[in-house]
């Protein structure tokens, strides 16, 4: 007992001997260590999320789209997704990141970050205060890569590779970069968290990614016209096995797409992760049920298409809704997108080869609108009033005006994508032509454009 008493006295004396300056220094060091640990954890998650989103384009989308075309076009279709990894990366490094996320006006950023000047290890507090700005930059690049790649599903099997490169370059500059700034950039027109004139909620890209790509896809399908032989000749997917693998990779990668948009390893990331998975599952069931009732057989193509539709629809809502609304959004998206693909497209007769509009354009629009209904500050309390209290987000919080804001945001995305895509396509058609020659299309793009074949059975 005496030894314990002596030890306590010695420790007490040691503590009393410390000066206030010493205690302050230790507290400051502890605070620095805590911040460093948070930054390390957040940065690790964001780098993993970046890799997951990159995986969505290659191999995910490349396999998904590649399996859906005829075998004579599998390499040409996969090449369209693959080349976006290279083309958009260069554009992003030169001007894309700056036009999207530098402070400018309501529609696009200025050139302060051109050539990635000043984009390094220091965080950009306007977007993500706990990770290097370079991490934020590379994460956002992955969204810029997959968005134009989604459009290729509409003109699969019939567009010149050269025309596609020029079209995508102009499309990224005129449509994607400005839209990303309007929704996510500081001072953007639709940025709900940075004083936008129309506060549109888009957590991970319903308007920026899916509406713009889906609407542009429809315009492409209409301008280029139908494939030779469509719809009289059979044009079935040549390998649903490839498409199945691609769809599953998309599902996994989408966790980086949506949960990564929390920009940190947080409870909000968990909530977005859960909402994403629940919506995909419900949408797969919704599509399969609708197909089963109409045709009498549930198909694997229907299942994977439904899952992608649910992932699309939950994207804008993922960081704002609870699990049960996520299930509802997914199920409705599965049913509605099936209706668009199986009935509306057939009735109207346009050739959206791989249903980019029916899934991304329609699913993205539906998700953006439903976000206005189900968004709640119980999931995301980032918007606060002057006294620091969370503001209501969607209709479930009592903010019915948010539905109107979502409609306006979707309308801006529709208008910009449709008009700009039409103009770009017309310019490309006049200057270089859009479609391959008839004989080249019949032969297949693999041989006619790339001089190789996807499958060789020679011994």
C-alpha cells in the first residue's frame, strides 16, 4: 500500500511539474495526430473508390456492352470504352478539372487549375478538407471517363472511330465539364451546397452523368439512324456471359461511385453504400417481374439490365435517402426502365442499340426527381441554417419545393445535352462523316476499323 501511495505521489508531482506550455504542446500534437489519422483513413477510402470507379469503365462497361453486340463488333465496342480512359484523362489534366471545379461563374470554372497547376497534396477545403486535392481530382476524373463511354451504347456497331473521338472530345468540353461545374463546382448554378441559384440535390451524378449521357445517347441514335437490317434481322447479344460479368463488375464498382461521393470514410459513406446495394437488388427484381409477366420467362439479360437501372436511379439519391426509400426507388426504376426498353422503344422505332437512353436517360431522370421526394436531413445534414440547425431536404422533410428544384436541374441537363449533342454531331457529320460505309458495317467494325477479330478458332 505504501508503494502505491509513493508511486501516486511521484506521478502527481511529475504532472504538476509540467508547464502550461508543455500541456498545450502535447494537446496540439495529439490534435495533429488525430487529424493525420482521419486524413489517412479518408484518403485510403477515396483512392480505393477511384479504382472502383475506373473498374466500372474497364473492364465493367467494356464487358457489359461488348457482350451485348454481335461478335463481329465486340472489339470495336470494347475499344470505345477503353479509349475513353486515355482520351478523357488527357483532357481532364489539361483543362477539364479546372473547367469543372475551379471557381468561375455559374456555368463553368476558370483556368486556375489548368495543367493541374496547384493541384497537389494540400486539401481543397471547398470540396474535401481531409484528403489531398490531387486525390479529389483523380476521383472526379473517373466520373468524367465513364460518362461519355455510356453514350457509346446508343451508336454501337455503326459509328466511325475517328468521328467518335472528335465527338467525345467536344462533348466532354461542351457538356460534361460545364454540367459538373453547375452541379458540384463552387458557385455552380445547381449546386445546393455552394449557393447555387437552383439548389439541385445530386449526390453522385444523376444529372451530371446519367441524364447527360442518356439524353445524348438518344440524340446519337436518332441522328445516326438505324443499323442496317434493324429491326428485321436478328441482332441478339453474342455473349451474355461477358455482359453478366460486366454487370457484376459495375455493381461492385458502383460502391466507389456512390459511397465514394461522401468524400471520406464516414457514416454517410456507409449510408450511400447501403442505399446503392438495396436499390440495385430491388430494381433487378422489378425488371425481372415485369419481364416475366409480359413474356413468360425471366432472363439473365433482364436481371442485369434491371440491376444497372437501379444503380442509375439511386445515384443522385444515394447520399440523401434511407434504406427503405432506396428499395422503392430501385423497384420503380426496374419497372419503368423495362417499360421504356421493351415497349416504348419498339413502338417509336429508334435504334438505341444497347439501351443507353432507356436505362441511363430515363433511370437518371426518375432518380433525380425521386430524390426530391425522399431526401432527408436525417441521412445528410450538411445543409444548415444560420443557427446551425439542419435544413429540410426533400418532401419527406416538408420541403416540397425541392421536387421543383430537381425538375429544373433535370431539365437543364436534358436541354444542354440534347442541344449540344445535336450541334456537335452535325458538325462532325459535315466535316468528316459519322457512319461507317455500308460494307464496313456489314463486315463488322472489328475487321473494318481495327483489323482484328475478337475470336479466332484456328488451331
